[in-house]
């Protein structure tokens, strides 16, 4: 009988609360999977989306972000609310490129909640063991997965701009952020701006390798031909791609 799958998990945890909770968990001799690697950050709000993308690109099967409970952040900026928005956006992008969004998890753990830290880690590991290794379990080939992650990484500056201009909540209260992120208008903004930009970047990265037809691009990226055609028209308008009549395919503009 083969050994049970042990997922590779990276934990990006707040220094003041979640990391202290993890420390208490260890001191209390509470059990959680030993294959979770924790990285201490000063605030969950300082976790850049590029950190998450890099972790998955380097073979992590799951990424955990742990912060202070809303309203208990140790900084005036209350960065854990920024973490909520970042994770909500990142989950949509991961799903778009074929990665199960359950592989990214955000939780609040205070310094006194060693038991909660162990429970969360054990549950997350259980979810990931059920999902299986990244890529194979998601039905995505490694090359397509890496291309998608690279595309997300490339548009992070644009994501931050959209977030600052269009995805801000006036008052920092958890219930308001949860309501805002679940609102259909918010999801539409993310879809029409950020997800659209992601698809456009994926097409550009794919065309770096070789000229492709609309159908070939659609098949490789899991998009409809009409979606691809719309992006190709836009890219051609801005002079980023060209149509090669002899090959009946699109290529990056030189």
C-alpha cells in the first residue's frame, strides 16, 4: 500500500497573532502536520499576491495565510482587511487558470488560540490530501499551470491599481468587507477588469512560444473561441500581436 500523500504547504503568518498562536500550539504539544512550513511576516496585509503565486510555482500544494482577527490588527492600517480583498481576488484568478481555490486559505488566529491553529492546520491538510498534488489533481498540465501563474504574476501591479481605485470599502468592518466581496457588482468588476487582463496576458505568453490559431489558443487555455477572438481583436488594436496570413495564425508583434 502506498504512503499517504503529504501536501507541501507554505504558511504566511502574522508575527503578532498567528505566529504566536503557532508557537503556543507547539509549546502545548498540540499535533498538526509536520510538513507545513511557516514564514513569519509582520502583517497579513503585507502578503503580496506574488508571494502566493511564487509558492504555487515552486511546487506548493497549498498556501495558508494567517492574521489577526478583524479589529485586532496591531497596525493603524489594519492590514488584515487588505488580505481579505487580496485573497478574494486571488481565488478567482487561481480558479480561472485551473487551480482549485480551496488551495488558498485565509484564517484569523490570535496569539492565545494555539488549539485553533492546530485545528485549522489539520483541516487544511485534510482538504489538500483529498485534492491531491497540485496540477495533476486539478486536471491541469504543468506547462499550462506555470503559464497561468506567470500571467498572474505579470499583472499584479495592475491588480493593485484596480484594487486601490475600485475595490475599497469606506469603513473597515468585517461584515462590510464580506458583504462587499460577495456582491455581484464587485464580482463583475473583478471579472471585467482583472480576469479579462489575466486572459489577455495568458494569450500573450502563449504566443511567445509559437504562432497559433484562435482555435488552438482556445483549446490550450480552456476558453471559448469567441472569448479568445475578443482578446485577439483588442491586442491587435494596440499593436501587440499580428496576423500571419500564410500560417493563418496569430503571433506576437515584433
